[in-house]
C-alpha cells in the first residue's frame, strides 16, 4: 500500500477504478449524486454538480454519466476550506437534468430513497460503493480500533442505509447509527465486518492489506497471551514446587523419607528436593530414567496426591 496517503484513500482509489455493468453504474451513480450532488445554476441553466476530493471518483462519475446517458460532463475545480485547502473536483451535468435525477430516484428537496434501482446484491454493493466514495471512511488497520463508516445527511437516510447494509448486502453486518454534529453516521466496529464490507465493494487489494495486518496483530496478541500464560504457569510451578519442598522437608524431619516403602514415591520426593523448580513433566522424565521405566505426568500427580494424604493423615 502507498504510505503517503491514508488507508481510506487507498480503498477509494481502488473502488473508483472498478468496472461495473450498466445496472451497477446506475446504483453507484445514484448514491454519489444524492450524497455529493447539488443543483447549480450555470449560465442561466440548471445543472447537477457532483463533487469529490479524489480525481478517480470524479472520473468514475464521468464514466457512469457517459455509459448511462451518453453525456460528456464538464469538469471544474475549487478549493475547499473544510478539507484543509484540498482541491475538490466537480462533475457538471448540464443536459437532461430532470430526466437523470428521476432515473436515479433523487429529489434534492424531499427525502426519497432509490428502492426501484436496488433489486439485487450487485446493485446494493454498487450503491454502498458510491456511498463510501461520497463520504465514507475506514481506520488504518494498524490502529488499535477497527472502524468503518458511511455518512448520511438525515436520520431517515441513515436508517435506510443501515437497513440496506444489514438486510440486503448478503453479509451478516450489524451496523449502528450515531449522530455527529450536523450529520448521522452508519458505522461498523468489528474487524470481520469491516473486512466483509471491503469485499462487498470490491476493494480486494485493500482487503488483503487489511487482513495481513490484522493477522500479524492477532499473532502478536497471541504471542503476548502465550508469554503471559507461560509466565503465570511458571509462577504457579514455582509456588507449587516450593510448597511441596517445604512439606517434604517437614515430613523427612518428622518421619524420614526412607520410611516410605514405595520406591517410586521415595525417589520422586528426593527428586523434588533436588529440583524445586521442575515441572511435573520434567520430574516424570527424571523419574523414568531413575526407574528405567516410563512414568507419566498423571502418575507424578497421583504420587504427590498420595504423599499429601500421608502428610495430612500423619502416616508413615
């Protein structure tokens, strides 16, 4: 991935260059024109202006207009104050404006959702692709928290987008909605859902990058957990070994280890005194060598339990 631009921009660059069928172009253009479009009066004529901060998105809008309606829109540029002086690319459509808006099921003056042009999963995916290009974002996978969001200008549209994502996209999404300043945000927080969204909008290279980093992080977390577990087990072994050594020493003082008739137990107690930090597996290996026969970890455990019983009963 290009380290000079954000991960979200990498995703948008890839999605903007994807090729689509005509019905997919229509759904894709509908979301972009609804979310980033507006009426403009140019030379006394109404036009549609669809803006983006990415040239690749503006080219995708141009391509969709040409493929769907046989038009060649004009480009213009402006400098945005809200985007830290970034250049905004405008695609200007000055012909058949009302016809195009009606075909895309867009009404800039009243809430209207394009239910007719979203009939299958491919069209849903294309609509959500356009919505992500229009105002979506996704955290860099190197950051500790996973987060992907789509922006909506009204609560009604946010609910519609969330329903579209959760019920019609073909993945088990669990998107939620929150209000942020003058907008509403539809968001995903789980790593597997972020990954599935990238697959849905055909950001395959970005998804591979996301998954590679996610796997590396999961392995690192697993290593940390294993190290913590090993440390905890080591502490537990030391504590257990220390207790056993104290018991054995006390038993030897009171009764004498040699008073134990069972050779295997007698040898084990002496091995423990010599190896207070040894694990049960290590003791099993040592005792096997001493006896010339296989002794299992469970057998070691059983021997120590029998010794504890002798100690608690005060028997020799």
